[in-house]
């Protein structure tokens, strides 16, 4: 267990900062979430401010002294950023190197050169899944949309038949697979093992993306038949570079952190001896920070230098990669503050008390909570953070595999039915030239399929693990 996890457990074990009963606590948590929802949806307040104000409102409704509520919020914010902030930054750097060097284009072009006809939707899933590993969802969309539009136009394919598989691959990676912010925060809050979560996440992701991507894409193409909008085909990254990295080097760089983290999880299971030299080595090289740091350093050579980047250009690329994630870091940090406030006012113990008489399985409960917050706020990250904070106490007696499945259940719920309060909804609508109804029939339905199908596979895995 990491030092951060030990500190979180210690914090969870402290006395509540309020003496409120379960009824008042229940009202407080509903009021706190309602404040966040109203601020985000009605008043269009940034999620960071909404979570900050909602955390203080939660403490006030629970009858906690304001100074203690502030301390809980800042402590949670600090511990969350300490746990995942560096990982988000490293992931952003790797993604920027991949995009600017033309490595992403190399993967895209190589796979598309091998695919045609009926294989094209499957190729798009493969491209999106590989590209989506190190990239944030919005960055992945911006990167892949030109490819989707060009393939649809030049190959005379239905836009939805090509686009839905690409969107499904990106969305599944975003909701279920670390090092994306949502899964990382849930892993941190629940105390799950990252390697096991990654391995089980891949198992769930593969059938989910097949069903929500190429299979659903056939029906989406029948429901919505629109041409690729000419005005939305922007310039590709490699049109600005003289050369780009090879396919093999790019793929190896992208998969390096995944391989290292999975290797650590495998060694932990096979060796199972904390004093073993082999296990201690893999515990270091397979830790998320070292795995991503290694990929970034390797990427500077296999991606940046291979594309002809000078030292100055590499430095500029790294600098530019960090600015866009400032908002993500603040939202994630504020979400951690909200989570810690929930714990410190005694919500966790309240849920433990109620859960003794509940017949609903913990995994399904976690999914339902994430779904409710997702529908209300429109943010997958806010839904993941809030749901993880609420159900974290229920993971105390779980095995490592079931903790990982709890993370995946939350991630699945956070993707449910994206609609008009989600920025991703409008991003897809504008890039694909759809109206609101068409976006609902394609993108929103696809997100719901991902959420429900991934939950089904999580529940099935829970029966055999």
C-alpha cells in the first residue's frame, strides 16, 4: 500500500467533524450535490468553483464548523493532486509529443493502409483505442476527427459507421482505463491496485468497445445519414513536419507505460513476496509515475527527435502540453476536496450503516450513484470523483480484484447518456455537423451502451473473481 493510501485510510478513521445524525447527513449530501449541479447547469459556473462551493455547503448543512470544513476540503484537494497530479501532467506531455511529432498520424495511416471495406470500422476502433491510451478525450477527438472525416469522404463511407467506432474507442479509454483522470482519482480514493484495475479494465473495454463501436455503428448509420462536413477538416499535424517517427517506435512508446504497469501487477501475483528483489524492482518500474515518466523520456527520442525536433522545440512542446490541463487538475483536486469533506462529516459511516440493510449489490450501487451525478452535472470526471468518495467506505473489506471492479463500475456509470449539459455532446455535434436530435440518437445512445455493457461485464467478472 502506498504512503498516500495509508494517509487516506488514517484520515478516514478519524472522528467526524460534526455530530449530525444520519437524517441530517443525508439532507446535507443531497444539498451539497444539488448546489454543485445547479451551479454547473443553471449558472454555468466552472466545475472547480462549483465543487469548492458545494463542499463548503455540504459542511454547513451537516453542521460542521466552517474552519474544519475548509481544512477537510484543502486536505482532500492536496492529497488528490499529490496522488494523481503528476500522472495527469506526464500523460499530457506524452499525448502532446504523440500529436505534434506526427506519431499519431503514423499509427492512423499505417492501420488505414491495411484496412478497407468492412474492416474500416474495426480499424477505426483500433486506432482510437491505441491513440486514446495517453490522450485526454477532447484531445483525442480533435486529433481523430480529421481522419474520420477524410476516410468517410474519400472512401464514400457513412460518417456514423466510421465515426461511432472512433468515438467509442476514445470514450471507453477515457472512462475505464488509467492513466485517464477519472479512473486515477477513483483508484486513489478507493485504494485499488492500479495494475489490477488496468488489467481488468482492458478485459471489460474490449467487448464493450466492439458492441458500442462497430456493431452499434451499423444501426447509427441507418438512423443518421449525414455527409462529412467539409469545413470541419482541419490541417493535420504532419503537414507541418518534414518527417515523422516510425510506426513500430510510436506504438512501442505509447504502450510502454501500460506494459510496465501490467508487468508489475503480474509479478505481484506470481511472486507475492514483498521482500523479493524481483518484486521490489517491478514495484518501482511499474509504479504509475515511473512508467509514465519512462514513456515521456523515451518519447522525446522515439517521437520528438525522430520528427526532427530540436531541444528548444521539445521544451516548447512540453510547455504547451501543461497549460491545457490546468483546469483538469483544479477540477480533479476540488473533487478530491469534496470527497474528503464527505468522509469527514461522516457520510461514509452513514452509507456503511445503511448498506447493512440494502439488498442492492455494491457494484450496482456505485454505478447508479455515478449515473445520477453524470446525468445531473454532465461531467464524467465530477461523477467519478463524487461517486468514489461516497462508496469508498464500502471497499474496506473487498479483495483487490473487487476494489478494481468497483472503480470500473463507477467509471461505467460516469459515461451514461451524455446530453446537453455535457461539453463532449456539443463537441461531437459541431465536429460531425449534426443537429441535437441526431447527436442524441448517435452519441448519447452510444455512451449509454458503453455504460450498460461495461457494467454487465463488471458484474460478470465479480462472479468469477
